[in-house]
């Protein structure tokens, strides 16, 4: 009985962690994208501060992005637009993972 509870708890935790991972795939057309993204030059212009990680297991917090090679493995397909007015969200690429996260809470719905 205790073993089943332990296994269930472990599976629940793994499901919870992977549901919040931010694995992304860059598409070549805005029509194929789930989210249109504009890359800002300043953190203060951004809705989301992003830090790119090297493993999907490190993409466990909002703003930590792992680029996957397959659109089927991605949680979101993104397209980078040339104008912030065409974007669903505006991101800034940070040099530290500790800066990653939402700056504009109102835009979270565009991502989820």
C-alpha cells in the first residue's frame, strides 16, 4: 500500500513539473504559431523575461525556455515578429536565469 502511494506521488510530481516546462519550437510562419513573440531590447519593455536553458529539465519555471528540435515535443510553437504591435507577448532575453519570469501578469493568459 505504501509503495503505491509513493509511486503515485512521484508520478504526480513529475506530471506537475513537466506541465510547467517551457519547451518551445520556432516556426517559420506566424500562422503555424501558438504565440507571436517580439524580442525587446530592454527588460522594462518586456512582458516576460526569458533565459535560454540547455536541457528541457531545466525549463521548470516561467521564463526558462528550452528550444526543442521537434514541434511535437514543444509546449508552445513560437514565431518571432518584427513589430511589438504584432506580438502576443514581448520578451527580453536575460543573461541570468534568476531574472526569468513574468513582468506583466496580464499577459500570462496569452501563453497558457
